[in-house]
C-alpha cells in the first residue's frame, strides 16, 4: 500500500474518531444541561405554585376579616340604635352574616384545618352575638333605650367573645402564612420573612 494512502487513511480514521468522541462528549454535556434546566423549571413551577397558594390564602383570610369587621359594624349599630326596630337594620344583619359565611367558605377551601376551625369560632361568635342582641331587644319591646343601655353585661360579653375569637383566628392565620413562607425553597434559617 502506498504511504500516502496509509497516511490519508490514518488521518481520516483519526478525524472520524475525534469527531465521534467530540459528539459523544457534546451529547453528554447537552443532556446534563437539559436535565439541569428541567430541574430548575420544576423548582420554579413549584415555587410559583407555593407563592400563588400563599397569596390565595392571604386574600381569603383578609376577605374573611373584612367581612367579620362589617358584621361587627352592623352589630355595633344595632347595640346603640334607639330603638332597634327598623327593617333595614335587620336586613343589614342578614346581609352581613351571609357575606361572612361566603368568606368563611373560602377560608375552609384554602385551609389549613386549624385556620378553618378558628374561622368557624368567629362565625359562631358573631351568630351568638346577633342572637344575644335579639334577645335583649325582644325582651324590651316598648323601650326607647338602646340594647347596650338595656343590658350592658350582654354587650361586654359580646365584645370579649369578639376579641378572643378574632385574635385566635389572626394568630393561626399568621402561623399558617408564616409556615408556608418558611417552607418555600430559598427561605432558610437566615432569610427574613416578609410582612403578611
């Protein structure tokens, strides 16, 4: 065989071997990069889902507290009304309780269970206060005094129940939102929780 042909054959085999080796290395590097990018994408989707879920919970809790406050305002008007016999006042109470129930259903849906339980206590407390107010007003049909004047102890009990149930709800809601934040990737011991 001719030396030139042998050299050309050796050169072409070397080139083909080098190309095959480069292709294999390139394929391996590309495969690793794709796996790494897929893992990053999964992690980002997980973080986004966690952030979206936390935001949905926060909005549900805020709406519930807003409806709770609206019910308290209706009750406060009722306690100090002279006399509390007008139909629009009763209708406002029903509307406030209906809106509160709707907000509570959202709290139950987004959870967790402990927050839903404390929310149920708030709803029960408000229902009890409406019933307590109705008993005071019904037991004095011909008076011109407000329910708060007729039975100050009933109003005091109602205010204590309001404070206790609302404070417990806020505490567990904060814990639920805080625990979600600390469970999110990148929120390790050195990271500062954001304001809720």
